[in-house]
């Protein structure tokens, strides 16, 4: 088994609405990226470039948002944005909101985040279509670099029955997001029947170790990973409702 390496991609400036994110990433990638690598990008800079940032002072909370915020000491404006970004509220309790986004992700606060937003009165939303965002970055960067560069866009999600958040893939382009081992035999001859690995999620989680939450490093390069090229997106990582034992 060959070594796997994760490298922070440095030199990316602050990103604002309308910026050419592919160009900013490309300037950094020219120095640190080569064929066979995978680019991992936090969704924050994607959302900022796409203008998915909301000023809190522009939000008028609904009565539902105001009541929940008052009961639990939350900012009613943030609660209102979360409700607007939710396709379905799974649970509202003890000051926490778990909801399903329009993308099908089930996560805290519908992915709405106040950290690293660029200001104290700003909230960053998830990209409208993270898979489309990943495809566009892959297309532009691959053309610039002269080789195909798969792209993974990430966000941090909590996990049922586990403490701590981890990065997961919310947008994928240029690689299959899962690796299916079903039908393969292990070294002892046992045929695997249910092993489907979330490869893109595993890469996203590992990349977070070199990006961090407060270091101002919004992208990383994964090197030495055996992956299957393809056109699958992160939508394939969302479990079908009929298979979900805990809706």
C-alpha cells in the first residue's frame, strides 16, 4: 500500500462575492498540485464567491423563529435563516435545530454558519448546488493545469451517536464518491456483501486535519489516493429515504 499525503493549499486570499474562485485556487495550485491529486475545498469560500452570504440585519424573524430563539437564547435572525434553508425540520429541541436541506443533507442548522463568514453580522449558507460548483471548479482548474483535477467540496457535520464534528463531502466532481466492495473477497475468502465505502467523505475528513477551523486554510491537496474517476456527485452519498432506519 502506497503512502497517502494531505497538504494544505496556502496563499488563497479572502474570498468575496463575484470573485473568480477557480483563478484564486489555480494561483495556489500552480505551485502545489500535480496529476493524480484531488483538490479538497471548504464550502465557505465556494459560498462566498457565489454570493451565498446573508446579512443578519436584513432578516425579519418569523414568530416561530422568535419564540424558539427567546426560549433557548438563540439569535432569532439566524434561526429564521435556518428555517428558510430547511426543506424539512427533523428536530427542534434544547436550542438545536436538525433539519434536511434542499440538497437532502440532514445536519445542524441546515448548514447555516456564522463562523469564518467575514464579519460578525454575516451568515454563510450552503452553495445552491454543490455538485455543480465542484464540476465548474474541476473544469476550469483542469483546463488551466493541463490535467484532470477531481474536486471535493466539504462541510462539517455532526454524527448520530458520536461526539465531534467531521468534514464530509457535499460536492464532488471527477471521481466516484463511493467505492463498492460488494462481491470482492477478503484475504480469507469471505465475500463482502455490504461494504460500500464513502471514499469522498473519508478524503474530506482527513483533509480537515491539515485545513483546520481557525488557520485560514480553506483548501488542501490529497495525494497518493487510489480513486475511481467518474461523474458521480455527492448526491450519491445521500441515503435513499426507503433505506433510512431513522427518518
